[in-house]
C-alpha cells in the first residue's frame, strides 16, 4: 500500500468522525443519554486518532540523516501505537466509568428518538468510512482473511482504521439497542449497560492494537511469503551456491532491511563476486519491492551451510 492509499482511508475516516462527533454531542445534550455521550467521546477520540496517523505519515517522510541513518519510517508505527493508547484512555476508560455510573444512578432519557435518528445517520457515515478502508486494504490483503491481514500487515494505518471503524459500527449498534430498550422498557439502566458495553468493546480493540503496534515498533521481519521469495532469489546456483544465514527487519511500512551471508562458488574473481552480489540484490528487489536496503556478505564455499 502506498502512503497515498492509506491517506485516502484516513481522510475518509477523519471527515466522517468529525461530523459524527458533533451530531452525537448534540444528541447527548438533547436526550441526556450516557451511551450517546460515550459514542460522542469515542468519535472525538477517533477524529484525534486520524490526525495522529496523518502526523505519523508526515514525520515518517523526513529524509534520513546522521542521527537516523535508516530514516524515520517507524514514526508511522509510533503514532499508530499512540492511537491505541488514546482509544484506551479517552474512549474505553471514560465509557466504562460513565457506564458504571449510569448503572448505579440511572437517569430517564428525554427525546430518545432524536438520538436514534442521529445514530442512524452515524451508522451510514461510519459505513462509508469502513467500506473505503476495506477497498484500500484489498490490494494488500489478497486472499488472506481480514483478521490475518490485521495481524500480519506491516502497514499500520489501514489495520488501525479498519479496527476503529468496525468498533465504531458495533458501538453505534450497542448505543442504538440500549436507547431503544430504555424507551421500550422504561428502564434507563439499559442506557448505562450500553455505555459499559461500548467501553469494553473499545478496550478490546485498544489492546489488540497495542499488541500489534508494539510488535511493529520493536521491529518485525519479512512475512513468510517474503522470506521464501528472498531466499529463492539470493541463490543462482552458478555464482552463489547457497544461503548461510538471513536476517530481515522492516525499517518502516514500505522499507525492509535485508542482511545475508551467502556462499560463493570457489574460484571466482573479485569482479565476478561483485557482479553476483549486484545481480542478487536486483533479483530480491524485483521479487520483494519493500527490500530497499540490502547488505550481502560473501563467504567461502561450504558444503553444508548452517541455514537459519
């Protein structure tokens, strides 16, 4: 995925969430619904998060310098990690607190169907944002399941937006059901239960994102498919006989470091070894475009190299 592709999904989510947040705050003020207020705070958190993702992309675009010779690509991982913390702190913790408070001290709603109407519009807008994120993700997802894509993607923004939008849609349904049950049964405790459910949902999403972004932040290697492609392209059976060991790490969502020790066929001249290394780098880059930084160390021929 290009940064521009991710930016389209982020901007769609940003515009949708900003409008939804305003509508939800108006609805919460009119109805006094805690679940509506929790959803309004949720939308504020999501809007802030999209701003953080855009800031991360901007910071990641800085040129490499002496202090950071491999560039600033991991800024995108860092700001995505901050997004997970914001969801947890501003969304989940607040909604859980408010839900418990409203369960202990339920309050009757006023004009609840105003809130239902606002939630209906919000579901449509969130649906637009979610389908945009899905459309932008499909080229990267391939045949994998959506869950596998979220778990294995080295690109942080789209999994973040997908989880945020899916959580927002489910949260809106929780709020819709809670307000409807409150009105139908005359029991305002349902509003507090809906708010608590929204808080727990946001907490689960935040924990998933924290785990995934922490893993990317400390450094993940090539995917199994990329690893197989790199190994296959390093060896040509003419000048490079075998692979002794290989190490990979993503320096950013679209830049991978490849370091390998390769066994050279004995008797080659220096010029031939240099040409073999250049050709191997070209083959790897053609097979795995993210492999932009490649270091290959030639070694003496070994009949049984230690593969790792």
